């Protein structure tokens, strides 16, 4: 894929476990089919979103979740379900669960402080 072209950042899940791939493709459905050919697991496309610079976004996600990498140089990650949910949200560009929980906790704190004044 040409680094100057827009493309999709995708999240693919292997089987029903916690193994996920974060990658870039022009056509995520086609990429899924390519990966499926060589995989013993049934793969599913969890999330995909088009970006102007998909490699930048992919690189950011790889750095952000490096602690979960299967191999140091790979694109496969062992993600607990709550982390997989967060990655899915990050790829889709929406606010994540932990961010929402943090905002709710902050609102509750302000409310309690208001009650105690």
C-alpha cells in the first residue's frame, strides 16, 4: 500500500479468544479474506475506519498497546476484553469506555463537593 494514500486502520479478531490484529489496508474485507486463508482460527473484522494517514494511526495504536504485543515486531496483540473494546473505540474515533468512566467519576466528585459545601 502506498504510504501517501488514505486507507483503513482495522482491528481483526482471531477466534473467540483475545488475539487481535491491528493493521492497515485499502480494503479491510479483502485483507480479512487474505489473512483467513493462512489462519487456523475463524477471523472477524471488529472495526475499520478510513484515515488520511492510516500508517500514522496504526503506529500510534501499536505504541499505545505495545505491552499486549504477541511479538515485539508484530501486529498481533493479546488484548483483555476491556482493552479490545478501547482499541475498537480508538479506531472508530469515538470516546472510549475508560474516558466515559473517568468523566462520570469527575462529575460525581464535583456533585459530592457541591453537596458538602
